[in-house]
C-alpha cells in the first residue's frame, strides 16, 4: 500500500513537471516566434535610443548680406521619468536652478512617459549648473533659438517664430518651408545600467539645414524709415502710421515700417495690434493722393491738357445738392496742372466728371485697385474698389476723383503711383531677392522688375505728370517736402475717416499722407508716409507726413551715393 501511494505521487509530480515543461515550451515558442517582433522592439527600446539632431533654421538677410534673423544653438533640459528613482529630490534641485514650481515639476516627473521637457532654451549658466548635479534620468540636448539681432528693425516684415521655430508671421511664415530644413538623428546603445555604449556602426542621419532668404530690404534705409516715422509719430501722436520706401524702377521694397512696432525677440510682451503689418493688412481712402492717378487717365484719353483752364468757383461748389469745398483756399481759374499743385477738390471733381464712369473705372482697374499686389508677405488684403455698376451716377465720379469711395493699402498705392516715375508701367512689388542653400549656393533668384502691364504712355508719365508733381513740392501743398539737395516730385493727401458705421465722414478723424520720389529726373526711391488720426492740432498730409518723406528721401539718397543736384550744377 505505501508503495502504490509512493508511485502515485511520483507519477503525479512527473505529470506536473511534464505539463509545466510543455507550457514553458509553448510560451517560449510564442515569445521566440509569435511575439518575436514585439519583444525585439522592447529590447531595442531599452538598449537603443534615437537622438534627434535638429536642423538649423536658415537666416534672413538684407540685400547687402546683413543678418536680420538667425538661429543660435542653445541648451534644453529633458527627463526620462522611468529612470528617476527619487523624484522629490530631482524636482527640488531642478526647480531651484531653473526657477520652476516644484509641485508642478513633481507632477510632470510622475507621468508614465519616457520623455518630458523640463525647460527649453536655457542660458549657459543654468546648463552648467544642471550638468554638475549629474541627476539620473535628467538629460541635456542642443536645439536652436531664433534671434533678431537688430531688435525691432524690420519686425513687421520679418515676423517671428514659436518655441519650435515654426514661422508665425511675416517672412518667417510665408517662407517657413524654405527656412525650416529637416532634422536628422543618431542611434545610441546603452547597457543594463543605461550607460552609453560607443559602437563604430552607430547609425547617424545628418540634418539638412534650412535655406537662407535674402530680402530686397536695405537695413540702412529700413533704419532711416523707422527713425523718421518714429519722429513724426512722437510729434503728432497718431493711432497708427505706415511708411514704405520702394525702388520705382524695379518694384523692390527697400524699407517698410509701421507704428506701433514691437521687438520680435519678445513678441509675447506686445499686443497683437502692434504686430500687424499695416502696410498690407489695413486700407484707407487715399484722399488727394488719388488725384494724379485720375489725371493721368484724363491725359491718356486726350480729354484735357496740363495747360487747360477750369473755373474752381472760388472754393465752394454745389453739385446736385452736395456742397464741395476746397480746403486749401478758394480758387478762381486754375490750369489742370495747378489743380494738382494746389489740390483743388472742385477742379478735380469737374475733371472727373469729364471722364465718365466707364472710362474712369476701366482706367483705374488697370492699376489693380481692389486686388492683392501679390507681394511675398502673409495677410495682404485687396482693398476696396467697387464694380462700375455699383457707382452712383450722381456722386461717384466726384468722390473717386478726390480719393473717396475707394480704399487702398499703403503698399497698393505706392505700387500704383510708381508707374509715374518709372515711365508708365505697373510693376509687381517684391520683398524677396533670392534664396541661398546651406552650402552657400543660389537656389532661386527672383527677377526684378516683374512687369504687370503698361498703364500710361511714357510721355504722359515723364513729360506731363512729372513736372506737375514737381510743382506740388515747389509751389503747392507739398512745400514742406522741398529739398535743397534734390528735386522732388510728390503729392499730398488728406482724407476724412468715416464714423457712425461708415454712414458719414468724421470731422475729427483724418488720415494725412504724402508720397514722393526723387531725384525727379532719374528716380531712385519713392516714399509713402501715412499718418492715421494725427493729434496736436494738425492733420493735413503736407504738415504731418511730408517732412518725414523729405528726410527719408534725403538721407536715403545720400546713403545710396546719389550726388546732390547743387553739387552737380557746381561741377558743370
């Protein structure tokens, strides 16, 4: 009996071990065959780590190669919470050095993740302090930080990036793909104690750094534009203002500035309104700035000549129940040229009515009013230019002739106006000159000028409109823009802003503007300044905007090496 009992237990134990063996064999087979890929990945995850090698974002340069935006290498701190044994201890030291909230840090380090950012883009001193602690599970990596060395210079053109160096506004946004590049990586192996093992066959994929974008902006002219606009704004305290400098022969933007402005290195400190590029995002009725454009159409159609005379009703004129006034004094008889020089609303209204709705609409439409210019900047609007069928038979010809019932962005208007100094062609404005690859090879070169269409005869532009606009500065409403050194041709503009949801014009809010080019005989630069809602007792464009244009032109031409007129005459 004891023998049988003994055999039973022996057999039972044998069967048990056989069953265990079969189970283990099946399980082992499952691990080695069925779940092979799964456990291989787990093993690799423990032994191998993929380290990103960030791509450096391309720089943004001015036309002369001066750096406007660049990416600098900085250190960042991250952690692998699964490797940290004493979380409160680690959190205490990190919070002390990096000035972080300790309780929030503990919560972050308790997450079931292999990677969490602790603090990105820190200073060298903080980086060295963390390195000295040698905290297990805490690591340092190098990435890039966007830096604008000239602070607010060209900020509305450049825009800015977020912490991951993705473009948010300006050139940084519109050329984000070209500037960004592509990150690389390297694989490192670690032993059971998580120590790095250096192997000769470690896989490395080098990053492809971003391309450099070269602008048409000249940093020196940009500085002049911003400085003179700032002086005007300090004097007249407007709600906003814009200044643009353009090469009228190529359509290249040499400078573009707005007030208020901001520093892209610290963009979060500023209200979003400060960051708007008003040169392309906002539109205004141009007022008397429109008069030379309308007149060129009348000359083009052969309806009038510069020396034709019109009676301007001594400054008060009633048109079908609407009373029109000349704001710069009452005039009797004026030539067509003098109507522009003295900016007579009455004379211009009478000229506009001679043209007729269809002819005026078709002529102004050539200048692409109501359409985007297509400049390489984000956020551009098209302005307002209504179809001819929506024009009033009674008032539209009068209103549009003096710059009402149409709204333009500052960039739209300077682009259209430049057809006069360049001899009658509308050019597409541009702010990009070229793109250069990381190995310093030109990847793409933008051709300038880019012709849109001819909008006026060269004889009308140079031999009729040019002398008329010169007289605006020497004898008319633009005298405060007159220069001893250079001959300037330009036009003043003052427009009332609408109030009561656009139902009527305000008698308190104005836009004062001035646009001019020089030298008048061989134009090198065209400048527009718009001052929105100036204070301190003045609002006429000839008062609040013309002096700024004068100084931008004078300083820019001297910088460009253009000999002053008086010096040329003395040398002859």
